[in-house]
């Protein structure tokens, strides 16, 4: 009888240990899944940032090309710059006024 009782107690203890292991496995899986989901969101945001950075590079290049074309126009027109007010010159530099008419 005592032997049977010990076997029952050992079996029960093993079952409880296994349940605890299942619970910690489930929790560990949930933690890992949640981390993966957060990492996926971060990677998606990084992809968007890379795309935006490429678009900004394109805009920067267009600004450079526009400034170069305006400067070439000013030189080609041989503008009488001395007749322009400082405010007009500043507006031309800031791309707020046409460089050449």
C-alpha cells in the first residue's frame, strides 16, 4: 500500500512538474512571439525610412541641379547685379525671385 501511495505521489509530482513546464514554455513562446512582432514593426518602419531617405536624396539632387541652372543663367545673362538691391539679391539667392527674366 505504501509503495502504491509513493508511486501515486511521484506520478502526481511529475505531472505537476510537467504542467509547470508547459506553462513556462507557453509563456516563453508568447514572449518570443511578441518580440518577433515588435521587431517586424520596427523593420517595417525602417523600410519606410529608407524609402523616404531615397526620395529626399532625389529632391536634394533636384535642388542642386536647379541652383546650378539658375547660376548658369545669371552668368550667361551677364546681369547688371550692381543695380539690384540687396533684398532682391537675397531673394534670388533664396530662390524666392527669378534669377533671369
